[in-house]
C-alpha cells in the first residue's frame, strides 16, 4: 500500500516536471527575445528605412510589407474560408463529395509551407505571370491559410443552435434567408476571431514568401501589389544568417524578432480575448 | 416567371456559390500535386529515378558531372524528425496527462492558452533561438564551434510539435469514459495505476494520431531546421553532426538556381517527395483519428 502511493507520488511529480519543462522553455524563449530585442527598439527602429547595409536604421519597410501581404492574404482566405464553411455546415449533406472536401481540407492543412512556396512559384509567379510580388506572396499565403479559416469558421457556425435555423424556416423563410438573418449575425464575430488566428500564423511564415515576392533589401517602399516587398520573417532570416556582418546585425535581428513576435502574438491575443468575452457574454 | 420560381432560382444560385468555395479545397490539393508533378517530371529526363532516391551525393553544380542523389537529405529529415518525436512525445504526453488527471481546473485554464502562445511563435523566430540560444549551449556541451547540428534542430522541432501533441492527447484522454476510470478505482487501483493502465491504453489511438500529426509538421518544417542544423551536404552518421534536410535544401538552392534547368526541376522533385511523405503521414493520422472518434466510447 505504501509503495503504491510512493509510485503515484513520483509519477505525478514526473508529469508536473514535464509541464514545468514546457513552461520554462517558453519563458526562456520570450525572456531572451524580450530582453535583447527590447534594447534595439526605438522610434527610429520602427519608423525608418535600414541604413549602411542594414547595420543601422530601422525596419519600417519590413513592417509595412508584412502588413500589406497579410491584407492580401486576408482578402483571399477570409471570405473564401467563410463561404466554404457556410457550405459545409449549412448546406452539405453526408455525401461522397462532402467527405472528399473535408478530407482535402484536412490534408491541405498538413502540406508543408515550403511546398506551398513551390506551388506559388509555379502558379502565381510563372503561370499567372504575377512575378515575384506582394500579390503572388499574398495569394500563396492565402491558399495556405484557407484550411485554417474554413475550420475556424465552421466551429463558429456550429455554436449557433439549430432552433435558430428552424425558427426562421417555420415562419416560411427560405434556407438562405434563415442563414442570413438567423445564423450569420450570431456566428460572424466567432468566425472573425477564428480567422484572425489563421492570419496571425500566416503573417509569421517565411518559406512560402521566400521565392514568391519577399526581397533581401529594398531602398524604397513598394508602390503597387506587383512590387517586391520586405517582410519581417524574411528580414529576420536574412539578419540572422545571410548578413555580411552577423555580429553587427545581431542586435537588429533581436529587435526584428521582438517586433515579429509582438505582431503575431498581438493578433493571437486579440483573437483569444475576443473569443473569451464572446463565450462569457453569450450562453445559448 | 413566377415569384416562387424566381425564389427557387435564387436559392439554388446561392447554394451553388457556397458549393464552389467548398469544392475549391479539392482543386487546390489536386492542383498542388499536379503542378508539382509537372515541374518534377522534366528532371527525370536526365536523372534516373533510382539515382535520385538511392544515391547519397547531391552536387548539381559540379564541373565534372552533376550528381542528383537525395538519400542523404531523406535520411537527415528522418533522423531529425524521429529525434524530435523522441523528445516531444514523452514530454507532451506527460503534460497532457497532468492537465487531464492531476491539475486543478484553474491551472488548466491558465496553461492551455500559454501552450497556444508556444504554437504561435513563428518558425523563423524558433530557428533564430536555435542560433543564439541552443547553439551556444550545445557548443559548450560538446566542444563544437557553433552547435548548429541535428540535435539543435530536433530540440526546436520538439518544442514546435509540443502544442499539437499536448492538445490532441489531452482531448483523447478526456474522451475516455468515466465508467472506465470509476471501474478501475473501484477495483482498488490507485489514480496513477488507472492513468497508466486504463486511461492511456484507452486513449492510445488518439495519442498515436497526435504523434503522427506532430511528425507530419516536423517533416515539413523549413525555417527552423534551415537555421539550426548547419546544412552540410554529407550523409548523416549521427545527430551531433551538421546535416541538411529536404526542406532546407529547397530553401537554400531555389533562390540561386537558373529557371528551367535540370537542377531547377530537381528541386521541385524534392518538393514532390516531401509532399508525398507528409501526405502519407497525415493520411494515416487522419484514419487513426477517425477510427477513434467513430468508436462510440
């Protein structure tokens, strides 16, 4: 009896150690970036162009580029993700085609990001002749984000109780009228929070944009969607590994990493807080 | 046209519109495969498929004759991935078991979003930490110059796979019916015995699926391994050595290669191999996960 409880004590202790390991890893990561990146952050760093072969100056073009490319990603992935989710949750019956669609979505979310990059090079850069540009990179990221936005939107639609749909239908509304007036208004905010999470992941991706539009360094800001751009993740990669003077570039690399983390986690937090408030406010 | 017919027409049009957006997922998946295949096939006009998959030497720009063998990269990818899983699976399962069986509700409420934060760190930042944090640490430990090697990449990939493994394992542990647990406790088993001998075996298919999904992500991860593993083009004989995975090789060479050469097509062929490998792993994970969800516990 005693031996058993000792084993249980040690076992639970081991599980707790696993948790502490994970939390410690996260803390060390965030602390290192926060401390060393914080020293590099200044108003000049955030608002100015890079100077002297990117050993001085700021990263404004990279922030701007990441913002622009995320907008293009959102324009593709958010509406299409929502529409596809509406089909799957509201219209689709258990047919072979529905199962095929669902299988494809699950597999798309497992396709490696560099493979999306290769796909973007063939389809957007070469076949559609968009060249290496914000448009190509944004569309590539958009396709990659699509499975996440579909899944997130469908989760939101599932939380609307069936009685809402049936109420409208019983009053003689058509299917689309019932969806428009009695489902979407209640699901929309949930759909948006879910898609913001997907966009946050896309904003931090490097491999899909490396060959579809992100540039090493540009002396000016992009003027149209067919220009190349600088992006925070790619800029960090350059500063960390490709720069001619890695020691001089290190503080700026830390600064870039911190800005990128704040950008991505900021989007994440917004979504999580929104979702949490939504859940508390509404009990169907 | 009557009002009713018009209304029906509008309804079908709306439905068709949403259906088009849904079916697009199928087209994208098939499109990725078809376009990769069409860009990979020209490579095999000059390279034998057996050489491509079976030879260790990859040297496309050699003046004495190009070599296109990707075996070293395939083995490197497998090494790094498996080592990552050896680290991530026990730790991830431990955290999942702690959350589902030991932790208080309030601890769980705090830990779950924190794990989500871990999932939100971009891979390029993780790779950067491999250079500035894990690298120097490993260098001190092994006496190497920079610590950029397979082990570094494995540690980082393990950290990245953890959120997936934790959340799916925890879900599957929570899905074990209370009846199993109560029966076990009533027979006099301790909570630890119940966890190890009843709950984990009952949740095994979910745990296997979590493992496979984590592995799928690790195989396809690019930036982390590109930055942390050192990228030497040699056949790997251990994890403490610098090695180059399939993803890294594409990322390194695609930017420099002239378009429409054998080398260019060969990089797409690597992409195709990568696509097929992850597709297979994810498909198996999917089948295992479906099976366990359909099995009404």
